């Protein structure tokens, strides 16, 4: 699925992170959401690799990346996941890079941009608004529409036990319920997305991340908002015309509270933009990155063998 890409595994301060990479030029890190892995970028990554050094990874707990035991929300929050991804990029020779994230990956990406402003050259977030903003506006509609936030954050072992009893039902409900009606995931890819939820250790790790979202991540966002700390990098916001982000929020205006340089648009598709509209997603990403990533330097293009 990633012809011309090489795979890698890198140890970090948290977990071993798996990914693929290819291309040359300024570096771009692609981060996936739930219930996917780096495979969600299978159409977009090769198109971007024509112009950039592209790295696509599995977040901790997903795909072939490692898990982390324990229940401390701080160890499972986006601040730590962002640290892991930054360590991976440094190990590959990229001290500065752009980050593109979808869903959970977007939350990792914007946390990285806030915590490591000298690292992130440009930020693109797909179909999300900041975690703190979501919880601040939570209501009955949110509880039902974003059920996964409440369900996975419930006390252990409730969600773990239920997912472990029917992992394929859980994954298929997300893939089919959040996508446009005419979108179908290839059988091989669907099987890969399902398989990770057959591993109780991965399920536990992912649930802990949602518990951290309701506690540590929310607190981090609120602290940044109180201090008026903003993302210094230019921000692109892309979102589905058919989902909750479009229905419940004004995403551009909301992200302008978190960054001074914000632009973007909605796409005619469901939640999974890179899989449902890969050509348009890649074109919009390329235009944004070409406009905002600086000249190629040794630092940007260096990588290990």
C-alpha cells in the first residue's frame, strides 16, 4: 500500500513507535485517528512524497506501535504522545517538521505545536476542534453524537470488557457510521483496523487515552487558554461537511482562538477525509505546505539509513 516507502520502529521514552517514510524535501509527519492506523494515509502519503519527506506513524497503542501499562492519565495524555512522536522524528533526523493529524492524531498534533513551537513548522488538523473547547460545550447532543468520548473514558474495565467481547462490531460501527454512505473501506484495510482491537492490551491503552482526554488533556487545554498560549505555526483546518464539526461549531473561528494564522475549508465527505477524498485532501495539504514550509535545509532533509 506504500510502494517506495520503508518501514521503521523507533524506541521512545514511552513506547516503541512504528511507521513508514519516503520522499525528500521538508519533513511532514502524518498522524491517524481512531479506529485506524497509519494505513489511513495510504492514498495521500504517496502523493505528498513527490514534494516532501513524508513520515506516517502508528500512535501508541495502535497498529504496530507499542502499548503502555498503568492508569496515570498524565502518562496517557496527548502531551506524552506528542513527545513520543517528536522523539521519533528527531531519531529520523528531523528536528523541525510539519504535522498533519486526523481525529486523535490531530489532537496529538496541536498539542505538539503548543508544547514544542520551535519544532512544528506548520499544522494541519482534520475534522476536530480543540479538546478543551469540546468539553466546555458538552451537552446531551455531544453525549450521544460523540459517544466514543464518554464510552471509552468510562471506568475500567467496563469499555474494555465490552469491546473485547465484540471488537469487529465496535470498529465497523465507527467506520460505517462516521463515513459518507457511499464510502467503503477495502476488506484488507478493514481487517487490519479490526485486528488491533482484538488485542486486549491495545484496547486498554486506547481507553486510557480517552480517560486522559477527559482529565489531563482537558486540563492542559484549559491552562493554555487561560494563559492565552497559542500555536505559533500556521494552521490549516479541514473538516467534513456531513459531521458534527460542521453542525456544532464554527471551526475556523474556534481555531482562531488558538492560533493567529488560520485558514481552511470543509470537504464534501464523511469523517475520514484522507480515505474518502484522498486526491482533494492531498491537493489542499500540498498547497498549504508549499505556502508555509520554509526552504529546504540539511536539517529538514537529513535521515538515517
